[in-house]
């Protein structure tokens, strides 16, 4: 300060008092009513009544000519304004650089890890992640689906900024839906396609590889956890194995009605929610009907390890049940005559090496060299 002249010192002193600040307001558009920053960086200021004639936008607002961009924690800032969470702003002048700056600040809540029992106490919202939408279904604490399925669509085409905004908007609507349901947790698959989109894994299935490559699973999990913490919600990640197959097999048809159409993804969200609640996905199916020969149908050759062994057996009075069959006199093979019943049961005489009849010495007759 000793090296500054009086004019330089006065300009710096005055510049430090040239600022405009506004505290954030949760629930207001983009988290602040006085100084509003849109997702595209547009800055507008709500003018007081005496200066309302200077407004260049609707509702007495003045839009600045320059846009802003947040490099540090920009994703977190966008997540907050997308859900209308409070963000405080301060506009000030840097005399040394001769530039105006806008600073954003907010309070990060302390993340509290809820016990799994507490998170499940009021039910769960199961979410199935797809290439173009989130399929969500509300379940009570006993795993029973409530209401109708909900779908939150997004478009992953276009620029990275457009895709990011689409995911953020869909997550915001999902979180608002969860809060309206009154539950405290969201069940979602623990997806990781890092090793699932290689050509060695799926060969020439180019469209499928492009599909799973376009799903931002890594960013999605991090963003969902961060945004859910702002709303006081817990995230329960479950194993994604067989959720789509078993959900479609056990929940799609029972929940389909004339007023409610269920898709495979809606049924998968029910399966995910039940797994997050600790309930089995598959419903107890009735035993298969017995055939007239007293046994259930055998599994298909290509599905034996999936269907398992046959467990349905005939009753004790059923014909043809598995037990030691009685000895039936007479020949057992077609290679012996009917009058050889005494020898029919002698397996030693039938196709056995080293039989007593084979131990007798024999000699082949010599063949004539000429006729």
C-alpha cells in the first residue's frame, strides 16, 4: 500500500465497496431470486422499484451482456440450480486485473449414512436405468408395488452439454417423485459397463456396444448420490443379475391391466426395488402338473442347469413309480430263444469276456493252398 499513490489507493478503496451480493433462496428459480444465473451462464439482476425503469427484461430484471462459466465444481453447481437449491452470489471488481467476477457459494450438507433398516422402513423406489429413460416404481416395506409405473425420459444425442442437462433434468424429476412418495431410499442397479463394451465381449454387435457405451453409468452414480444427499435420500445399490429377466417373468403379467400397461423395464424396476428391500424377486410358482405316467416333464436339454432337476415325484400308489422292479421270469433279451428261460438271467453267458465257454482251447483248421 505504501507504493500506491493517493489516486490509486482511492480507486482500490472504492472498488472494494463496489459489489453486489445476494443470499440464496431454496425453492426459488435457479436458487436465487435477486441474482439469477441460468444454466447457460446468463446473469440477470432483479432491480429495486426505483430502478425498475432501467430493466431490459421482463419482471423488472436487468440481464448482463456477458455470460459466466464455472470451471470449478461446475457440475455440482448445475445440479443445485436444476433442483432450485439455494446458491449465493457475489459480483465484485478486481482492480489489479480490471475485471468483474461473479462468485457462487453454497453450503454442502453433511452426508449421513442411514442404516439399511432405516432406509427400508418406509418402502423403496426401484429404478431401472435404460438408454433413454429411467423406469421407476414405488414399493412398500413388504415389497408390494403401489400405484402405476413412472418413466423419466432423456435424450443422449447431441452435444455433451445437452446430454448432461438431460440426465440432470431426469434425475431431478426422479428425486422429486421419490420425495412425493414419502420414502427415504432409491434402489438402483450397480451398473458398470467398463468391461462390457469391448469387441472381444460382444463381437460384431456394434449397435449393442454403442448402446451401452452411451449410458453414462459412472457419472450417473456419482451425480445421483450427490443430488440425493441434497434431498435427504439414501441410495441402495443392488446386484443387476437377472433383474430384467425375472422381473419380466414374474411381475409384468400380474401388474398389467386395462388401465395400466407394463413394459419389461417397469417390471425390472419392481425386481430391483424388491432386491433392495431384501425380498426375493421370483414369486412362489405352483408345482407343475403331474403327467399320466406320474412324473413332471423333464427339463429341456439346453436349459437343464437353469431349471434344475425334477423334484415332483409320483405318489406312493402311483403306477410306474421308481422302485426295485420285480423279477419277471423269461428271457430279457431278443438274442435268446424263449425256451432258454433258465439261462436268461445269467448275464455271465451274454457278451462277457473271459466266460467259461471262452476259456476252452480251440484250434483253427488249416486251409488248402489249392483246389
